[in-house]
């Protein structure tokens, strides 16, 4: 049984706005990271933002952008 959370109750466009905000927040301090980590995070952010811009239904909230797992 899935119990809805306030975040899951958002309209799709609100979810996408929140996802963009989280994605951009995950890039804070990027210049202090090793080059490989910068590249990984930027690649992930680009994929998320491209999906949002193209209204891709497969773009979901991955948890913390830039964190694999």
C-alpha cells in the first residue's frame, strides 16, 4: 500500500520545478570537486534538465541528483 506524501501530491509541473531546483542545488560547490566527479554530476544534471525541457514522462525524482545508488 502506497501512502501519498505531500511531495507526491504535487501536480506534475510542480514536481518538475522542484526537480530542477534540486538538480541545481546539487551543483553547489561543484568547482571544489575532482574533475571526474564534476563531469559525473554535470552529465546527470544535463540529462535531468533535458528530460524536463522535453517533457519526458520518464524523468522522475531520483532522490538526490548526482548521487548514484
